[in-house]
C-alpha cells in the first residue's frame, strides 16, 4: 500500500466516491432541516457568546459578593490583629 493510499484510507477513486456520497447525504439532510453551513457557524458563535456572557455575569456577581464581604471582613480582621498584638 502506498503512502498516499495509507493516508487517504484507500485508493483515491474509492475515497472520492465515498466522500461524494456522504456529502450528498449530509447536504440532503441539511436541506431537509433548512440548515446552512453559515447558519451552523453563526449558531456556534452565538452559543459561545451566550456561554461567555453567562460566565462573565457569574464572575461579576461572585466578584461583587467578595467585595461586599471584604468591606466587612477586612476591617474586622485588621482590628482583631491590631488589638491581639499584646498576647
């Protein structure tokens, strides 16, 4: 078996025939669902953007909770450390 056949997974003609047949099946299925390759890519980017927006909103919310807590905790910690120096 030549390097080209090994790379392709068979003879170039048979691989080409398989690819054309599979492309026809996938294209027909996509046409049946009224889906385009560009629509798939746009949908993927929209999904990634939505996930990132949710993630960033969560990070902002957690950061806000840390800040609110730190406004109370850090001064209390400081005063406890300041007055606990004598022991």
